[in-house]
C-alpha cells in the first residue's frame, strides 16, 4: 500500500446491541479509503457471545472476545493492543460512517504532526443536527465541559478545522506514536470521562487537540446505556465527574470544586429527582458519590 495511505485501525466495542454493530460494519465496508483494518471487541455481552455469528458474516474483520466487561476504556485498550495501524480510530458501534469521511482526516493528520487527538463533526441521526463541533475544556471547579454547536442545525458554520480542548469519544482518532508516548486510555472510569482524561494527558505531553469540520460521522447517542435518564448513565456521570476532578484538579482549585459540587450539584439533583419521582436516578446519583468516598485513595 502506498505510503500516502497509512494503515488506519478502526476499533469499536460491541455490548448487547449487535444490530448497531452490524449497521456500523455495513457502513465501514463502504468507505473509499483503501487501507483500513477493522477490530470489534465484544465486551462480554450477557446475551451471548456474538463474535461467531459476526465472523461468518464479516470474515475480514478481526473480532476479539473479552471474558469480562472491561468498560469503554478497557475495551478500546484491548483493541489498541491488537491493532497494527499507524492511527487508531476509536468509533462507537452506534456510529455510521460516510464513504469518503476518512481521506480528509488522514490528510490533515499527516500534515499536522502536533495533532495528538482529533474528532470530526458529529451529527445526530437526522443528519441535520450537530452533536459535536469541538468542545470547551472541562472546568476544574465544576467538572463540566461544553460541546460547541450542540443542537444547532448544520448549515456549514463549522465546516473548518481548528484546535479544541476535547475530542468526542464516539469518533476519536489518535496516532500510534501518541499512544506509544502517553499510554493507553485510563481504565478507572469504566464509562464516561475517560476520553476527556486521556485528552488532558495527551495535551500535557505537548500535543494538540483538533476538531475536523472537513469530515463528519453520524452518532446515535446513548444507545448502549439506555438514554440520558438511565440509572447507569447517572451513576457513572456522577462518579466520574468527581474522579476526573480528583485526577486533574489540585490544591485550592480542587477544594473549590468540591464546594461547588456539594453546594450546587447535590441539592439541585436531589430536588430534581425527588420532585419528578425518579428515585432510581436519585439512588444512582448518591451511589456515584459514595463510590468516591469509599475509594478516595484510588486514582
């Protein structure tokens, strides 16, 4: 393969939703970039091991069966360890790829040696509404970040490339050389915030983050976790918001962050879930806080 087409390793995780994985693989088969390997990690789906079924349908795909659920970071790390590419492209299994999406991304990455992580424009399933067009860094006092362009109609206003603070975990490309220097994605999070922590590590190593509006993918957000209001998502978002602050805020900034969380987020969420009768979400919220109290020394 010519050197202007470096090998790109697509890495995706299957967990329960095999139909989403099939849709992803169908779109991946139609891309025009000529030098790609596809790796699917099954994260010990409780409904059975789907890799044998998928292997017959997609013999060119490398399937890895994990014997336990390693979470988002652990599953992707397992795929990275098996990958042979010059670039690792982490893609959620509920993403759909446009046929020509990869060429402009690789052209940009090859010409910007400072690029440590990059994400394309991410659209919702209607293909008209923006989910991600870059992001503002997570605030060290609140543990919250902000996506640019979120819920805006895609009118071409973000069809350019620029440095950003955070990539999007649904579509994240990382050069092999960066992973070799910085290391794998932190696995303490299991689900949510791990890509943000990884971005921070990569920035500290001297690399830049980029949003690439010259390309786009579709993402069906929150399929595997049951939507924005699932107890699973509330638990891990709460737990990992605090974990992120513990790992990335220091001194007075960290103490200020704890004050903001306990005096703002805790009463706000408590009243919100009580007033709406969502007691399962309230339980998940406090369970996330309790995990940090019990595991305070774990980072």
